[in-house]
């Protein structure tokens, strides 16, 4: 997929990055994003409960999908990006980023669907269907 061109750019340090390269997450990145969105809270009875924030999880996933940033001057920075930098983006560029992430996720899911996915019903069956 082509790099995402930002209208306003993302200022990180001295550099204004205007091109982002994004990709689907690998399993480790997805697990890390999910874990980052969890917090332990205590229920009224004192029992610990894990609470997940969908907003934090989606933000953590998004920042991890950014694999590389490039400035017009050719400065390159490897992702993932930090949330503090993500928060500085213009709303228009942020919407572009979210749309691109949605496209990448949809393409990934389509590719997996086209492969046939996992066949849970046939798991463990032998070639003759007997399970041996």
C-alpha cells in the first residue's frame, strides 16, 4: 500500500513528517496494544477486576500500525509513534490515519477470508474424515 500523505504533517522534534508507511499488526503488537488498554480496578467487594478501554486499545493499535515516517527533507523515523505525538496531529490528518488503518485491517481480513480461514469443524480430522 502506498504511503499516507499528511496535509498538515506530524511535528516530532525538529522534523515535520508528511509521509507515513503503515502495515497490519503482527500478533505481538496486537497483544501489546490490548494489554496497554487494560487496567486493574477494584470492585465494591474488593476483588480486582480488569477493565479494558476500547479507546485506549484502538489508539495503541493505531500507533503501532505506523511503521515509518518520512519528512520532505528525507529524514526517516521508524515507528511505532508515541501517543503524545499522535495527539498533536491535526484532526484532518488524524482522520486520514484512522481511515488508512481501517483500510489495512479490511484488506487483511479479506485476504484471510479468501484463504478460507480456519476450519474449526474439521480440526483433528484425518484425510478420510474419520478423525484418525
